[in-house]
């Protein structure tokens, strides 16, 4: 459709799913235009003079994590990922193909073990419907760490920073300033869920209460 290919649509959709507001609105408009055989409006370019620094992510990922050097491995990983996550899985695999030729590696890359006891418990925060870091992976990582607790955000999009939750923010501030963990199995909601009026309504789902109204939230459990 004009300058739009299927691959471009998948890439744009992946990016729009990160931030619920306004990303999901942009994704809906893009898909609606393609459905009606219209060329979608292109995304706004970055501000003049502002360099996006797209290679910064590769500088971290390609030097700190294991990535295949053989291009044939990416084709194999594509098939594996497509079985688990469809075409978005394919997109993620090829997103790191540039690591095959990245010229540097970290001098002291840490490869484990990851179950060592830390000075303080680790707080892990993850949305249930995160489009980049799955909730299942967060559960697995939390269980593999020696002393960690998972704070669940019953919400969508990538991270609680990009998709705000006053409840998560309160717990995070308390953890960073006092070391106190949320109660076990604490669950927060996003301030503004998808396709809802843009009026923040902070809250906590059943199974956990926010620090503001929970006198025991500052205890280690």
C-alpha cells in the first residue's frame, strides 16, 4: 500500500504497542487505514537536531548478551520465535541480527550465576500484558534470583514507566528510599487503561493494596 509493506506494518505495530497512550490509538488508526486500503499517515519525525541514537541499544545488547555470529542461526531462531509469538516473534529475532557483525564485546561480561544472595531483596516489576518483556519471563526470572519479589502490574504496554501506575510508583519509591518490599503477590492497576477516558484513576486490584492505604506495605514479608 504505497510505501507500506507488511513488514513495515508489523514493525510500526510493535513500536505502537509499547505505550498505550497514545501508541494504541496510533496503531488502531494505522490498521484501520490499511484495512480500508488507504496509506496510513507516517509517524512524526524526531525534532530537528535531535539524534535518536538507534545504535545505543545494540552497543549494550550485542556486547553484554550472547548472540549468534552465524547468520544461518537467525533463520533457525526466526522459525522458533514465530511458533511462540507469530510475526512479532520474527521481528524480534531479526532486530538483533546486527549483533552478528558487531565489532566489540564487553571486557567483563557477567554470565552468572544469577542466584547469588544480594545485600537487599530485588524488586521486579512487570505488566501482565507487556509486549516486549513477557510476564511469564518475569515470573521465571524472579524465581531464579536468590531473593526477589515480583510486583504485578495488571496492565498493558512495555514497562510501568511508560504506562504509568500511581500504585507501582508508590511501591517503587518506598522500595528505593526504605528498602521495603510490597506485600507478597501485590497487584497494581494502570492509571488509565486502554481506550478509557484520559482521566487518571489510580488503583490496586484485589490481591494487593497500595502503600498509601496499607499500613503493612512497608514491612518485609
